[in-house]
C-alpha cells in the first residue's frame, strides 16, 4: 500500500514538474487529489488495512497529499506570475509618445522679475502701494519739487489729459499720496506703468514700468539708503555684485545718487553689454528733499528718509539679454513661452 | 559740456592721468560721458621732406614723390596735387595710418606705380584754413611750422588736446564753464586754482557813447556794456582757436572768438555789436512787438512777438536777446568800434523764444538754465583784458551797468552734527570746512556763505550734499534702517495673485499691452457700439492719432494681441492680462480687469467660460446669472453672455464677431472674456469655515430629457437644484443630442444626478420621491422624460 502511495507521489511530482500552464496544474490537481483522484481512490482501500497499519498509512498519505499540494501551489504561483508577465508584455507602450500634459500658462517676463523684486522688498519690510495711472499734475510734479519750468513738464515729454491732469511720468506720485495719507514710519515700494512721450525704439518706449521705494522715519540717513540698496542689489543680482554710488541731481531728493552695478555679463572687466564701462546704471536714489517732506506735512527737522526708483524693463533686458524693449509689448506667445 | 583739458590746465594742475581725473570727477558729481584724445584721430602721420619729384609713367596728372620720412629708407608716394615742390615739408600718411574722419590709408598702386601712403591736405588733418591760414584749400599742406623730419604730425599741428565731455545736471549750470569745472576739479583733487587774469575797469570813467535803456517790465535784470574803439578785426591767435575748436565752436574772427572764449570760460554769454551800426546811439532792451522781424546771423528771418526779449536801436531789432544777434549790427571785417554786452535775461523767456523759433545756441542753452549774475562783470573784464593783451582795440568807456537784480545773500549755519547724522557719517569739522572752502564757500564764525555762482545752495541740506559728494558717496558707510515694519501683500494684492494663478493653471500666457488706442480701434473692434465717445479718456498731446486715447475696454488690446499671434502663424493662443480700463464720467475711473482671449483647438467660448467659472468658484460665488448682452457688436450676437451677481455685472464672455475678426485678418474663430476684478473682489466670499463631508453612500440617477431646442439648459439645471434640494451632490450634463431620433425642434439632454444624505443613507424611496418631484416641475416648462 505504501508503495502504491509512493508511486502515486512520484507520478504526481513528475506530472507537476512537466506541466507548463495553470490549466495543466488544475487537471493534475483534480486527477490526484480530486474526489475521484488517484490518491483519493487509493485511500478508499484503507479499510482493507489492519488497525495497526491504518494510522501509519493514513499519516503517510496525508504527508504525500500535503507534499503534492505544496508543489502544485508553488508551481501555480510561478505560472500565474509568468502568465501575468506575458499578459502585461502584450500591453507594452511606447513611453516616448508625447505626454498628455495640461499646458501650463506662463507669466510675462516683466511680471516674473517684478514679483522677484517685490519679494525681496517684502523680506526687508516694505509693503506695496499703487496709485492711478492718470494723475493730477500736482502729484506728478509740484509735490515732488519739480519747478513750473522744469523740462519734464513739457508736453513733448509728458502726456496731458488736460492742464491739471497727466499720465504719470513716474510712480513717485504714489509716494506723495502715501505720505499724505499715512504717518511715518513708512516703508513702501510702488511699482507700475509710467508714460513718457518718447518714440519707441530699441531702448525707448512711451510706456514702461518703474518700481520706486520710500522710507521715512526719525534718524534715517544716507548710510541707510546705501545699506538698503546694496542688500537689494546683492539679492537680485548676486552676492558678488559690486555697487557704485555716484552723485546726481533729481528735484525730489537731496543728496541724489545714481547707482551703478558691476556688469553681470563681464563682472566689471568691460564688455558690449556695459559698453566697456564695467558698470551698468540701474537705479536713481537720494534723501527725500526737505521741501517734498514739508509739502506732505512731515517735519524735515524731525523726520528724514530716502527714496529710490528703477526701470523694470531695463533690469529685465539686462537680466535676460533682451536687446529690444518693444518685444515686451508685442505679446507674441512664443516670446512669453520663453520664460 | 566739452572741456579742453589743455585749457583746464591753465588754471589747475591735475597731477594725475586723464582717466583717473575723469573717474574722480564722475564720483564727485561731474559725470564724464566721453573722453576724446585728439591725437587718436590722426595716427601714423609724420613730417616728410620731398627729395625728388618725377613724372608718373602712365598718367600725366600724377607725379611720383620720393620722401625722407626720418626712417632708414626713403619712401615713394604718388600724388595728384600740384602745389608740391622738392624740398617741401609735408604731412605723410604712412602705410597703415588713420587720417581725419577715421579713414585708413594703406600702401597701394596708382596706375601701375607703387605708392607707400598719402600726402595730406589740411582738411585731411581735421583742421581748417582759419586755424592754418598758410594752407591752401585744394592741395597738400606745406608745413611752415617749426618741426623735424619724421615728427608725429600731432605735435606739429598741436593736435594733442584731450577733450572730456561732461554731463551737467540742470542745477549746476555754473559747471557749464571752464572755471566752474576747474573749481569742481580743485575741490575734488584738493589742488589750488588760479583764476584767469582780468582787467580792472576802475580807471575808465568816460560814459559810453551808446546809451542803454531797459524798458519797463522787460525780464532783464542786469545789463552791462562797454564801448571799445579802433578794433582791428583779424583771425584769433592759434591757442584761442584751438580751445574754441576743442570746445565745439568754430573760430570766426578775433572779436567774436573772444566773446565765445569768455562765455566758455565763465559761462556768461556775451554779445558784440558793431557800435557804428546802432542807429541814434541808443540801445533799448524791450519785448518785441507783434510780428516784428529780424534777419539773424544765420541769415534766416524770424518773426517775433510780445513774449520775446529783444535788443533794438531806434529803428530795428539788433538781436534776439540771449539767443542770436542780427546781421545788421554784426561784427565784420570792416567793424571799427564795438559795444560788448554782458547781461542776464529771464530763463523762461529765453527758453520759450528759443523753442518757438527753433534756434538753440551756446548762449540760449546757458540762459535757459537760469545762470547767476556772478560773472556778468568779470566776463567783461576778461574780454577787455584779452583785447588789451592782444592789442586789437582800445577800451574807451566805463563799464555801463543797469542792475535791477534783488540781492539775496544766503547764510547757512555750519551744523556738523546735522551733516553727520543726515549722512550717517563721522566727518570732522575741519574736513567739512576744507571741502566747502575748496568749493569757494566762505566760512566765518560757523556761518557759511555760498559763492555767488552757486544759486542752487539754499539750506543745510544743500550743504550736506556738497560735503557728501566731495567726501565721496562710496566712503559713506552702509547701514540698515532701524525701522522695522510688518510687510505682506494687501488683501486685494493677494486676490490678484490668486487670479494670476488660476489663469496660469488654465494654460494662459500673460500679456502686457499698451493701453493706448486710436479712434480707428474703436471702430474696427466695434467697441464704439457699447461705449459713448464722451466717456473715453483722451490725451491732449498724443504722439499720433492711433495712440491718442486710453482704452475704455481691455478687449481692444486683447483682440490686437490675438491678431498678432495669428499673423505670426502661432497655431493657437490662450492669453490673459490683468490690466486697467479707463473711462470718464464726471471723474476718470480706472478699473482692473482680467481679460482672456483665445483661438485654436478646444480654445472656444466654453474654455473661457470654464476659466471664468473657476475664478467664480475660487471666490465661492454660486449664485450668478447669465444673460445675453444687448449692445456689444464686438461679440457674436448668438455666442456671448454676461454674468451677473445680483445686479452687478462681473463678466462678459463671447466669440469675437466675424466682422471684427475680418477687420483684424483673423480667419479663425476667436473667443474673449473679461471679469471686473474690483467688483468681484467686493463680492468675494472666500470660505473661512469648512463644510463637513457626508460619511454616507451616494445614489445616482441618469435622466434623458426631451425639451425645446431653444431652451437654455441652465433652466433645467436650476429646476434640478430647486427640486432635489439639499440631498443634491452633483449634476453632470453628459449628452446633448439633436437629430433623427428626436422630433424636429426638440433636443435630448441627459443628466447624471448624484444624491447623498447628510446624516443618513438614502433609501430608494427618498431618491424616487425627489426624482418624481423633479419630473413634475420639469413638465411645467415642457421638459419630459425621453424614455
């Protein structure tokens, strides 16, 4: 009897080992372990055994049964893995086919850099103030200590709506409005569009963007102006950027300065970008003129402050090596998608 | 301002290289624009001696010269000039040389004969006959100057000046002069200055034969004159011509040159009249009469009016004051006696006159900037000194002076503490005093008196500026303001940032457009159909008609942007811009909009509607209504809508009308939409609290409905919302069908309606009841179940 079982075991193992599909394994399982299977049938003859033999054979038969089941299980796991792989292989895709990405929009390069500049000033405690594009000439000129005969008032330079109303030629009127409506300490920047009657060419545009800043408090000094702008410049253009403060003249600041930075294309050695000067003029600044403070009812003997302004297009052109200002306002989506 | 450094060196020794000098001047406030080294304009040109002249074998009009140019071998040059002779010294442009105008000269071959360079005329050396009277116009310059063979021509013709061009800021018109810049140089370099010699006029007592009168209310606050007789008109000395040429002024004759020379030196414009041409010996400074005419020195006739200051005799205008003299009294070779004028005219009058007649002269440039009267007298004294030194005339009257100027002497206390706290510096009092004294300020008992030519100095802030710039801005320390402020974007700014992000996430590219438009744009975009002309903001001095207004609708620039992208063959465009519209009622109003424009596959009306809905959803606005705009011809009349929140219109969306498309050569469907961001911001209900989400399973029903084909599906949606009530989770319209299967004039619309209980699992009968109510309500607007 034991021999018979052993034979069945050998036969079954052989069958399993020579099988190649899950289906074959299933048939093998039924033919040995099913209700009418070979092992099941042989066990039916157990009743012919002696009471001594019966438990021994029974135990042996169970071991054989477990062995066969284990073997089938192991093989069926292997087979299903293989069959799954075969099935998946048929689903192979060409991963180089273009993606189904949702095309993202792009910010205009002027906005990208403006936002970067705003973030730098937020970090230094400046808030952002805005004002109207169409401005009273008082705010655009008089309040800024720009004399009645100053050339910037000339209709060949500034756009007028009527004798008292202009398209602002700078964003400084925002500073006046803030000084009138808020009391010091003040720390603001004012970005926005400005308008000047310049014919458009590669470096001029009748409309461009300025970012101006203002700090007013007790004890603000020219050294504070230098420190603030140096920090800003190093953050925007890199830690290695050198700055140069040059005396200049603006009606609304005194002392006034123009600020040059070392050329970021040649690092100061001279190239076509900086016209061999090694420096690029980037900002105008100065201590707020005492007459401007007085007009806004801020006592210049108690408070002092500084102001600065820069042209956004100029910075963006230098930063991205754009050589014609007009391209900013053409709005060809290929240009905007560049950034 | 072009400054001859040779001239400058007459008054101050700079003691450093020109480059170093320029850098220092720039850093103390006199910005150097360009540096021109004269000798660089003529390179490799030397003095040569003609040894032999022989005929050219192939050309009768040419000769071959053998020259000694100081090198080991003689050279040979072919020339067509006829004034050359053996033994003559001539300027020789050698192989690889540069002559005036930047022209390069190389060895060559002239009709078969080798030529090692070129012989130069005076013009080819950048000079004129007036500076070299010995030269001839058509011919080689025969050198008569002291020189040796092989000398660099620059040293021979004294072409060795360096000219620095300064940018002079409008507050520093005193620096529009050699003396002004010399004073700046003196303070910058800490070097002493010596002023030019002048003639004391104290001993001249005779009254001038020419009487001068300033008519009442004429804006001339000072008029000095002196009479000089027995003038001998001739060319100026060479040094004076060189200085004038270097400064950009052509020499004319000694008297005119002296007035120009002294003007450049002191910044005080001067004028010389031929005294014998002054009728009745009387000068009047007055305003011109209407349509009064003058034939000016440039041979052009100008018609003047009551706003122009003029100098006249009893018959006619002799000069347009401060701008240009007239021909009738000009200095000619016959002039015998002259009157020199040194005056101060009102800056705004001079500017207006100069602009009106379109004449800007060295004189008007200075008067326009409001010069001081500090040098009015010194300039005449300097002219007299030069005339005296050159022995070209006899001073024969006292200095006549009409002075109507109000004297205003400014004194400012020296406040060292203020200066240092304002600048953030620690500069010693002695150093401050030294800086100011070098700038010619007087300091006495802690009181500062600015020099008379510094009319820009008014108060302690001006003093601080003077100290700062000479001390050096770059020597001021860098500190951080102690002011500490909390800074973040304001609510509206945050809102705008979010709107940008939604547009970007929808795939839109940001544009930045000019808000300028013209009348034609209003017509071609048909924006004139919905905006009255009176509400458009117009520029009174536009650069052109096409940029004469500020756009009343952001649709206009957006349509132009779409047109440009289409013209440039971009297959699709999806653009947005956050910008302003400008309109005027009683006041001018600027409103912020987001404008979206598109063309290309799928980028249709509904794509833009989707972006608008996303923005409304971001603002948590659910209750809005759609309506058809009544009068905007810009849009397709059957493919456009307006979105209202209550009674506020927040958005307009539509396909662009085919007529407008055609006007812009857009042969593709385009869609456009805009939202008024200020209105939207005011209605913005962004969620602050969260609504709990239900834990219970959902149920759904699909319904196919039949309705009139003109029915707007929003009506069905509204009924679904009101009928299903608060168990409604979502409605999806998944099919609209019109065709064979459906009765004509009807359409089939299919919805998936999802429902979920907030606090319980919905039973079948809950759902059925809700759907029954819905169907009953739909029947009232003639919408029936299809199956």
